C-alpha cells in the first residue's frame, strides 16, 4: 500500500480541478481526497497499490489539467485511518 500527499500549484482553483481529479479516480483502484487550500494550492491524498497510485498521478499529469499545473510536490505519508472511496473536501 502506498499513500501520497500531493500539493499542486499553478492555476488549480476555479478550473474544475477537484471534480476532474475525482472523475479520474474512478478509473483507478485508489482512495483519497482532493481539497482546495487557502493559499491557492490543491492538496490530493491518494492511497492504494503503488502501481495504481502512480498511474493515477500520471493520468492527472496528462489530462486537461496539465496546462494549469506549474508544480507538483508529492510526499509519501502514513495512510490516514478511515480513508475510503474518493471524495472532494469542501
């Protein structure tokens, strides 16, 4: 099991970023959350089989969102308890 916290920078708020990520997550066996941060970044938590998590992040990078991302900062973390499914955090 692999869990990553990824911060995305660029024009990532107000462009449907969270909704696109949630829709992409349906194509992979990952659980997690995606949230806007007060500083303008978006935070993604993604957990699952390492190959699935890596493929999910690659799908984000190669999606229509790619033009909005200027920096992607992934960091491996311990899996939060109670993480199920994939959701948008308001």
